[in-house]
């Protein structure tokens, strides 16, 4: 039974990661010209999305709204991405 669960859970994990990556690219692409979604910027916000807004994945708009609501709790690196 465990093997069946592990096998079915793997695609969900990949889908969530892909959705998160898509969200971060969208978030960073809609910022100013200086925020083009570099790997460093995506790396800065990924932990905050999982920590603060995991329940919103894969809804990109909901994640963006959640991160904006949680601005005071963002890591300094991710907060800098939103300020650009």
C-alpha cells in the first residue's frame, strides 16, 4: 500500500513545483524592468511561498496576494524582490 501511495504522490509533488516555478516567473515578470525573474530572485521567494502561502499553491494570484499580505513576515531577500 505504501508503494502505491508513494508512486501516486510523486507526480503531485512535481506538479506543485512546476506550478510554483510558474508563479514565481509570473510574479517576477510583472515587476519592474529590473526584476526579470533571475534564478536568485526565484530562490529568494520559494521558501517564503512554502512557509507562508503553501495552501494557495498552485493559484498564482492567491500566492501573490498572500505574499503581499505577509509582507512583514517575508525574508529580507524576498521582500527586496517585491520592492523592485
